[in-house]
């Protein structure tokens, strides 16, 4: 089972869209896929039209000590092979609890260990803040996928995210490979073109050689959860990005075998 954390400490970079598009692609290729929404804003959960009242069972229950398992919290979706763990606003309260309740930093990893035989891939949609939830995801993940908008401010956020990943990597004492996906690219702007060039120059080898273009069809998250693909150049770009990511994983899998 491969666990990918989709994370960036900066918001508005296409993180949830990236999670949805990569999950769609993996599920449609025949993989058994679990999406875990760890963001208190629950954008991913809302995209799947999960009712917010009453709050659904979901990822917050993994941290409450009530004995909830990932398998019991997973709900099916309209996309064959794709299950979802919903998010709840109560996730925002975990930071305070983490200061007094030891062991919360590894709660997600323990829960994921119990479903290894049920899924081929797990994608963790992280909140855009450094805290207990993101640390849980990075501690559990086999890979970190960082969507980043192609503009100067987003590049600063990327640097912060990669520093955080390096810190967690040292703490957990095993590699955390990092892959950067340029998103929301507008080739008509000098800023976009320059930022993309800077990405490749500064993070050579970790950046997808292409970029996901601006595409209004990707703004409708609910369309990304439907059985039929929304189509368009954005969705096509994510399909190519997924193929690139899987190629990055292959050498490590061969080595492990």
C-alpha cells in the first residue's frame, strides 16, 4: 500500500483539486483507493456531497480514543474503487488536545497500518497549516506530493513546505521522497513563466516537467467526483502528472522487492 500526502503550507494552490484528480486516475486504473480528508474546512468532503449536519463520522474520530478504525469510517463513492474518509470541523480542536494527550502525532499512521490489505493507495488531503494533522500525514506517508501555484508568493510557500518535510524526515528516520506539481499555470503572464522556470532550476529532479494549466472546469470540485471525467486540458494534465508520479515510485518498489 502506497501512502501519498498531498500537502502545502500555503492555501489556494490546488491541493484538493490535485487530490481528487490523482485519486480519480488511480481508481480508474483499477487501484483500490482511499481518500482521507484531514482539512477542517472539509472541501474534499463537500465535493462528495457528504451532509455536514449532523457532522459525519470521519477522520476526527481517529484521534478521539474511541476505537474508530479507518475501515469502519470509510464510505463508498460513485467512483468505483474509491472510498472516502470525511472531515469534520472538530479537527480544528486537535491542536489544543495534542499538547496534553501524548501519542496523537502517530495516530494516523497506526490507523493506516490496519488497512494495508484493503487498499493499494491512500491519499491524504492535508490542511494548509503546519500542525498536528500535517505532521501526522507526513509521518505516515511514503511520498509527499506538493502542488504549488506558479507565482512568486507560492514559491516561498513551497520552500517552507519542503523545510517542514525535511524536518519530519529526520525525525522519523526514513526517507520521505518529495514531488512538486506546478499548478494553476498561466503561460500568458511573465510571472507565471518566470516562476515555472525558477521552479525547475531550483528543484531540479523533484518537479514534474510540465504544469497543470488554468482550467475553469477544474473549479467545479463536484464535477471531479462524478463517474464521468470532466475532460479538458486541466484533467488531461493531471493524468500525465499521475503517470510521472508513478514512474518516480517504480524504482523504490523494485528495490523493496
